C-alpha cells in the first residue's frame, strides 16, 4: 500500500502523496512547468485512486521542485555500465530488474530525490525497455535490450536526426532509378498505394517530378525493382480481393425435397471446380437442376451481404476469389456427392418448342459430371441425344425471334504458381457447350415466366434490339461489326424483352454459387415456395443494383488482368509470332484481331488487305503499366 510522502507517477508525471483520505490519495503535481522567461512552476493538488498512480519511491519525499530539478550528467554513463554488468551474466542478461535495484547497482543506494530523474533516464535510454507486465501489477521495472534491438534503435535515431538528408539522397536515387534495396523500399510504400488505386497522392512522386497516376506509379515500381512484371495491380485497383469469402455456409438443412429419378448431367470445362448446374430429360419434361446455397443463405444475412459486395466470383489467370466460401463447394456444388441437393426448374414445351410452363422445386438428384468433350462424344446416346435435340430446336426458335449470336474465339490463360510462366491456350469449342448454353437460357426464361406469373419481385435481365446496318460482312469481320451494334444489358424488376437472346422475358438463375443476382433470385423463389415473406420491389431493386455494380467492377478487373498476363506472356516469349485477321478498315489504318491471344490492335499495313484476310504479326514496344503493345507485320 502506498504511504503518505511517497513519490509516485501520475500520468507519467512526478507527484508526491501529501495525504490519504479513505481510499483516495491526495497528490501534489506540477500543473504548469517553469518557462525560460522566468515564470515559476505551478503546482496543484488532486484526489486520485490507487490504480491511477504507480509507486516510484516509498519516501519520505523531498520537495516536488527538488525531485523535478534533480540533474546528474553521469546518469547515461552509469546506466551503460549497469547494462554491461547485467548482460555479462546469463542469469540477468534478459531478466526484469526493478528501478530500486538498478539504483543500488549504480550508486549503492536508492535516494528519494533522484528517483524521478533515474526513471526518466531509464525510460529514454537505449539499453533498457520498460517492463509492461511489472507496470500492470503496480511496480516499475526494466529489461535489458539485446544488442540487435539497441542497434536498430540507434539506426532509427540516426535516421530521424538526419531525416532530411536521407530523404534528399533517396529522391536523387529515385530520379536516377537506382534505389538501394531493400533499404529504400520503405520510402516506396506510398507509391505502391497510388499504383494500387488506394490513394491519388504521393509526396515521393511529387518530389521526384513524376505525375501521380496509377500507370506512372506502376512504371516507377517496375523501373526501380520494387515490383516485377508478375505483379497484377488490377483486382486491388478495383477494390477487390484475391481471397475468397471466409464465412462458411452451414450444412444443407434437412427439409422435404422432391426426389427426381434418373441421372442428370453436370457438363462443364475440364478445369471447372464449381459445377452449379445439371440437366436431364425424363421423356416429358426438361429438368435444369441448380446448386441450392439459398437453402442456408438468408436475405440480408452476413453471407448474403458479403456476396452482394463481391457481386460475383472473380476468375483470374493466377487464381480464383469466390463469392461464397471455398468450403461451400463440398456441400452445394452438383455432382461432388452421391446425392446432390438442388433448386430445380421443370420445363414443359408446347408443340412449337417454346416454354409452355415452368415449375420450381426443392429436389434431390443423382448427378454425373462430364466434360464438354466427353458429352459431345456421347451426344447420340439415349441419355444425351434428347438434350441436343431440344437445344437445336430452341436455338432455331430464338433465331426466328431475332436472336443474335456472336462467335469469337476464346483463350484460357493460366499462371503456373511455381515457375510463374504464363500459358495461353485456345478454348476448344464443343457442341456440348452450345447445348448447355441453350439449357441455361431455357431455365432463365422459365424462371422469369414463373416469377412474373406469380407476381414475385425478381431480377429480370433485358436488352434492347441492336441497330444492324445493311451489308454485314461474313467471318470475324462480321462478328466484330455485329458486336459494335449490340446494346448493353439492363437488370431491373420489370420484365422486358431480351433482344440478343430472342425471348420476351429472361432472368439469370443458373449460377448462385458465383453470381449474386442468381443467388438473390433463388432466395426469392425459395421464400415463395415456402410461403414466407418476399423481398419487396424496392429492396430487390437496391440489392440487384449493388450486386450488379460490384459485378461490373469484377469484370473490369478480370479484363485488365487478362490483358496484363497476355503482355507478360509476350515478354516471356520474345520470339512469338501469330496470325492476325483484318476485321475493319479505316482510311490507311486497319483493325486486326489476333485469335491466339484474343487481342485487338490497329496498324498501318504495308499493303491494304481485304476483310478477313490474315497476316503474321509480332509484338514490340510492350508497356505493362499502360497495357499498350505495338504489333507489326512480321
């Protein structure tokens, strides 16, 4: 217990206990120090609790002004000698030692009038660090620092003392693009922030005379060796993360489900890891089974909000950032378990092949996974042949209604995580891919009709008719001309025609594991089936708008990321040449499309080619930060 006349610390100031009043201590402390102009120090008294003060010396105390004015120039040297003494003995080299014991080692005694001066000297020295554990228990002790810690503190002190000179030297090195790494890396943090879109201001760049843009910052980081060409800034620049959602979904609930007999087929790319749809024909109905995460993801739950903020799963050549937790796939992706749980769309056709009726069920189904290649091989089997027939008929129906299909080559880009080599392979187009596409379109049309018929607020997708000029050329040139005619899609709560697809109303419902609009559509359908409360129109519009905005950001990040890795690929393959197709001609300039890279470029040719004529090109002047590359005829 602290006694009267003891010396204590109060808010790290020296104070003297002048009286004890029950469980309170009356202390005297300096409320205003003396000034160089001759103004005397001012003292004040205050009642405090024991937990607010820490004992420095039990006393009896000297006058407070004597405690505050005590000075001994030899204290630093004496502290250094005590440090050497303690460090020379293994038993005390890193042990906590009290303030009083240090004083005894230094002077053979611990006098009241010198306690605060010694405390201040030890608190600011490099040899000892305060023992926080002792302070919490009401005592004051110190621990000898290691030699490495002291060296680090001295370096920081030196840097602080010479901060201006050090920064000026750094700026000179930066202008010459000759940094001293890794030491200079700490000054480049704000440049990284600009390159990643986290800020648009950098004093470092201003001082170096460099424009503060993400592209200039990116180039500066490459030129100075802080980054390599393998650093992809675009996900972060668009506010996205490469880490999948972390909150896992609960296991699917035990609930009444319709058992659908037979086998459904989940058909996808060989590299797909999240199958979320499967299709089957039972002789009367087309069944489109969709993964059912909405069985546990409730509207406005934390998982729902996180999915809304992400908008979609982000697929990049270097990895995947999932809208829903990676652990969700085991329970909810189709075909990964013996029995799959699904939200299923049962579609009935009229005599013309149009959707006559669509019903929605919670189901269990046997699902078999197939690649597009394998399904194409099996297209004439009894199990798959009806699906291909339905797809062909539906394509013809949509074409008669004005649907426009644009077919451009696609590539698949991967980055080997060990070698960091980029690989670009052409996507092989299989007939089964077209078949599955038609099944998904039918499910989207059927779901939209079901929601409209039952007055369910729902996310409808629409698109205005394109304005197609006469004389559209054949081949890739025609595909590009048609692409320029297409309008952007719209997402809202009012159904409207989707001209590009050729249907009167449409909604996306087939990818709830990776698209938020599909997930919220499933939440609404399940609520309707259960007879529960529906999301109202205003809330539905707000949610799909938020999800769609996030999805647009993800698409931009994906597009820029793919271009980034294509340019890295070209730098890794300096001898690359490829075939380019002339898809447009404007005066002396032509537009080329390079199928093997899925890239476009403009050049002034040696000789003006015909549309769809090919030529061989190679890349030069590749600029990663601006994503500019010049292709020339080889």
